C-alpha cells in the first residue's frame, strides 16, 4: 500500500501511521525520479472517520453477494486485474535513486505503462535485475515446489516450474528466504496473482523457444520475445479484459476515437504519461468487489476434496512469501504476521493452481479443458458492486506493509482503507467527475438503495444526506456498476478505459501507436484472449495447466 504520491503540480502527499496526510515540495532530483501521479478532477471534501467506518461496515457486511452474470466472468480475471495494476504502478526508478540514469530510462521508469516491467524489470543487462533471469540472459527463472505428503504421493514430489523463483539459501530470516525473485514482490501477495505472474514467465519463455527457431540469439532474441509478449498482452487487455469489466461501448469509443478527458492529445504538453489518483485510489479498485471468499482451487482443495473444503481467501494469502509463510497450520491473520513461522520456503506442491478452475477454456474451443463438472462449470467473480466479502475485513498485515507495526483493527478492513486513503487525498467525488465528464449523475435512490448491494441502514440521516451530496468516488464507481448490471459505466468505466489507452500509448512497445499490428499467437489475426495466452504458455497441455491431475473418484 503506497504511503506517498508525487502529484504533478501539487507536490508529495505523504501519510503517516495515524492516518494523517501532509504535502511537501519535492527536491529537484526527487521530482525527476518519482513515479508521477496527477489529478484528473478537482479536489473534493474529506469524509469524516465516523462515516468512513459506517460505510466500510456496510460494504463488508457478511451478506450474500451475487456472482457476475450475463455473462459470468471467470474468477481468474479478478487477479489478472491485480497483476495489471502492479504492472501499471511499478516504479522502476526506486532502486536507482542516487545512481546515474539516462533521461530516457528515467522518464520511462517513472511513468505508468503497460509493458510488463513487473515481469521484466529493467532487463537482463541490468546488474541488479540479472537475478531474475536464467543463465542464458534471455529466459526468466522459475521455481520448484516443496513436496508434501498430504493428501497422497501425487503431491509428495517437487514440481519444477510451478512456483515463482525464490531467494532461498540459508542466510537471512525465514521471510527473506521465501521472498520471490521477481521485479515486483507485490505479485506474491496472494497465490492467484503469484500463479498468474508465473504464467507470464512461462509465456515469455515459450515465446523465446519459438523465436529461437528463427536463428535469433542473445539480446536480439530477448528483445524480440519481449516485444511479442507485450503486444499480445496489450491486445488481450484491450479486447478481453476491459470489455468484461467496463461497458464495451465505452472501451470501443476510447480505443476508436481516442481520449476525451485524460491527457488528451494536443492538450498535453508532457509526452510522459501520469496516473490520475482517481484511477489509482478509486476506479481501479473495483476488483476488490470481485473477490470471492472461497475458490475451487485444484483436485485437493475443492468442495468435494479430501478436506471437503475449497481454498479460502485466507489460505490464498497464507501460501505466498510476501503475505504468508507457507504454513498450513496458520489459522489467523496474526499467524501470518509472524514472519518466522513455518519451515517451508517454496510453494507446497498441493497448492499448484488448476487453471481450468480459474478460466473458461471452452471459449477457445477446448472442451477437453473444461472445469470439472462437480462445481457446475468453475469459479466466477463476484459482481462488481458495493459489497466486499467478509474476509476482506481481516487483511494480513503483509498485504499493506504492516508487519511489525502497531495498527487499529479497523485498519485491516480493506473498504475502510480505500475510503480513508481517498479522503486523505481529497479525491474528487463521483458527482464532481460526472459533471466533468458531462454525464448524468446517479440519483439519490441509486446511491442510497442501489441494486442489491450495500445496505446503508447503519448511516445516520445526516450521513446519508452527505453521501448523496458528495459520494466518495470509489463507492460511486461501485454503485454505478451495481446499477449497470456489473459493468463500470460513464464515470468509472471512462476513467479506467482512458488510463489504459494512455498507458499503452506511452509504453515503448505499443499497439496504440502501431494500429495495424495484429496478434500471431492466437487462433486468428484478431483474437488473443487470456485463455490463448495460457494455452500458449502451457503448450495447450492439460498436465501443465493442471499438473496435479483430477481426482480418482
């Protein structure tokens, strides 16, 4: 969880452990190097803590939340969204403070871009980031799982290439040894994101193998592979990811006619993109509402498995190196806060993902890779709305950098954290952005009642009136999607689509600046979906997409 934001034209907004915000002017060197945020709309009013607590309590009330429907969205897209967020917000200049960096590298490193720098870092020629690469300096490293006897001999073996690479060794603490050897450690905060990151590593390595057949070697091979990977990634986001979360008409308008509000071409003096805080702190936190409390994970952790329980959200934090400790005996958030707990240092073999349960491969005509029928077709995301599942009231401290610190229990509540951060940054309200975008704002009834989402009975009349007049942008975006059948609309959808467009435009490798490029690794020249990426990465083989296999009975 970011503790400071350099907002162009305002300075550095910093937050202390007590929730207080201050603004200071950066030094010249710092201004050159800091990851740059911007403000799309005007400043908005702050929300008092009592209202934030009441609203967060309503959002995380333990009530049934509908699944996505018409169409249902496979559960893996929730965590693909988180993976993408980390790609957008990775700051490659952080470890270069005090070092000599050319202006081109500096500008690119401090800018939001959809270029997979969370996977590639600064490349195999960088003296620090060489650690992420195999000995050939072209492929990326992978890790090996730890054999465990539960539930059978099928999991009591190591699986090479099915965990992230990890620091390992014998030096340092147990937590140090578990840390992932990847450019952005945030991608090991939960197991679905970690396995998603691993899939991108395997995708790159498979592309390398294919391009090596053309005779390319060394740096030329690496650059060609990265370019092909990034272009296919951007195409997948534009055509597969975004239309599942945003009204497709908005996505089509932005990518056909261009941006209307954010860093509009001809009006923007700086060629280097920024990231609006309205996106980072509000609209792109829509994915928190998609999270399920439990997941059908593999043949071991499923409703009808030997433990007769699917994987809980808590377990998906447990079996990571950043938020967890790989210890199956962990049962409470405080257990995960204990960084020395446990004696396993890579992913246990029984926790390897079955990707058939996270994505729908029948979309690619692979009925042989359909999710097992025992749970009626697989996991789907929760609908984008104003409800978050109850486990998100109990975040492990490792997910927000709180290990080893003191904090109030309410600060484990993700909804409270989102509302608090937005308030401290004086984020524009939903009504202010609707006015800026010249769209009809939500009505009072839509804000207060919604469509099967958060019930606001715990708010006083005064708080309800305040909410209608000045709705926190994150809540507004979720309510807007809730009344729009689970798709982000003219406020949240427009912010998100325009930021994606700008981030692709500003990337060194860009399908926006190469409008005639078409994918070559999918079924045809206009199609490349997340399932196509996974099929290519795992060679289209069931025993790689689901290495633990299916249960005998």
